[in-house]
C-alpha cells in the first residue's frame, strides 16, 4: 500500500471520529475497493443526507485563508479545492455533497459545500427555530 493511500485511510478514520464527536452519529469510513467510483469516503449514515468526501493533504493553500473569508479556489498539488467538491457532487446520488478538508498537522477540519446547499441548511435551521418558538408560545 502506498504512503498516500495509508495517509488517506488515516484521514478518513480521523474524519469519522470527528463526525461522531460533533453529531453523535455512527460515522465510519466506507470500505472501498480500489477507490470504487461513486463511493463516499464516509458511510452514508455518518451524516444522514450528505455525501462526505475526505481530503487529508499535505498543504491546502486556501485553508490558511478560510479565517479571512477569502475564496477557496487556489491550487493544492495540482487539484483545485473546488475539484474535490465537484467530485463529491458528481458522486452524491441525491445527497448533499460536502468535502471535509484538513491540512496535515492541523487540528481543525474545514467543511466545503456549495452556497445553495449552505443556504438550504440555514433555512432548515431557521425553520426549526421558528417551529420551536411557536410551540413554546402555544404552551398554556
């Protein structure tokens, strides 16, 4: 097994652990046979409704810019960060594509998703908040 494949597996296990910590779901990496096309890196029940690709790479030039809210369009080892999201989109099969990115040595993960998908998540959260508030005011 090549070093990059081993590093990928380690990154996927760490991403699954982080998803379990954040959401309490039974996140685990997908058993992949030679990188079968269309398989997410994390199992579908890791974050229900989402197709999760994991990228644990040496350097993410754009990662350092995230805190300054700059574009995530720079190149990393010849692959644009948005190419990872395009791959996830192509393979998502009706689920929301998301890419978990982490630079080697970093402790924090970044989540990359399309603007319309982010809007859908915010709209759903605001709708849930409004329903909860309406229920609270309806109590006797």
